[in-house]
């Protein structure tokens, strides 16, 4: 089968190389699928760079999130049938940027019929992260103000839609006019272009000086530091990731005097400690998708040969929405 592999670490465009590999055999607890679509995620870029918390042995095939058609079941796997369309997390080293991939059965779910392959491949990591962050960790309430950084990206775009579904007023921060249009299309009530506007001042103006009740921050660094200047009394800053490249340091005395919470989210731990909650989340996301409330914004559908370039552009921060490898049917 055709597959993309990472034989050495570095920037995706330099190290992701095509290889001819055998179709993987499912290990116990796994399913093997014919890949239908694989959503590019920032963790894929970090895996190529050797900077992700998971460090698979070289070589490996990236593509941590995908939609596929089940072709083989591993020992002990129940609840799936050959030919079923599923989505979920790949079991590295057999990631989704290949004609066939392996999924951990415990992190595989029926793909909603209301979503096409590319959309379904984008429903797992970003939307589950958003759902757990906004509901389990920040307890977002209807009528509250939600500030979403990187609102046109894969993780941020999911948070915008989920925030609107929860009845929040959503303010999205983006970089550039093209991304601003994406955030508006996603439903953001207010869109801030950080290249030309000071998000702190805009948030204060839009909330009559009160600030945002919940801040969704997948960027980190200076973005987090400035977010503390526009967080509301008893607000919650969600630490989602550090796509900006710098891990911030929190001034806890500032959190004390302003009565706000700094809330971390490592969504992957729910798969270990509370898998039933992950199943519940998927059921709710499926319902929202069927209602048309959640609709992953797939901005690019890549042919197989375009995967390394797509990953590089994602890592460079120049993509909008979801960039997805779309396999030929």
C-alpha cells in the first residue's frame, strides 16, 4: 500500500516520505480500516519534529485522526463489523496518511451519516477537546462570553461552534482577513484580527469592561499572558496547548487577586480514566452533527501527493479550518 512515513525527525516537508508498505494486521484490541479521510492535526506536525509527548519509534506513519472503513478486527474486538464506517484515533505507527491504517478499538466510533468522510475524520480530537474543555472543565453557561484564540484553526473552529451550541456569546481571535471570514462563517459573534486589533481592548469594549467568562487558549505564551488582562471575575482560562511555541508561566498572585481559574485540559487522559465520558461525548457530538449545529469546516481536501505540503503549511500556521487527506473512493 502507499503510505507516508517519517524515517527521521524534522519539518514535515523535509522528512515525510512516501513508502510502499504491507497492509497492517490488527493487534489485539485494534481494527484495521481502509482509509477514507485523514484530518491533519498539529500533533502530526509535532510528531514529525519529535516534540510531541508521544514519541513512536522511527519510522512511523503520521495521521492521528481519521475516518475509515473497517476491513479487519483484532482479537477481543466487539461492536464493529467489516464494512462499517468509523472514525477515531489511529494506533501508531500505522497512522492515517496511508491507504490502510490501524485504530485502537476503544477510541473508534461509528461515523455520523450526516457527515461526509472528510468532515467525519475531523470530528474526534478537536471537537472532543472542545466539548470536554468547555463543558467538563470550564462549565460554560448559556449567556456567558467565550473568547476563542486561533478561532479559524482546527481546534479553535470546533470551540466556536460548540460555544455557540451552548448558548454563549463567542468572540474569535484570528490572524488575517481570510481567517476572519472563516471565523464569521463558523458563527462567531465578534471577530478580532490580532494583526490589526488589540484583543484585550476589544474584549473589554464588547463586555462593558467585564471581560470574557471563559478563554479558550490553544496558543499559549504571550497570548496567555495578555488573556489574563481581559478575563472576567470568576472567569476560567482553559489551557489547551502551546501552538505559539512558548509554554507560559502563570502568575498565581494575579489569579488570586482577580478571582479567576487557570484550568488545564489533557483530553487524552479521559480515554484512560473515564472512557464512558468519551463515548457520551461522541453521542452528543453525533446528535449535534445530525442537527446541523456541528459542521466541521473542511477548507482543503488533499490528494495523497499533497500531504507533506499540507502538514508543513499547518505547522507554519498558514492554513484555515481543517486540512484533510481525502482518499479516492
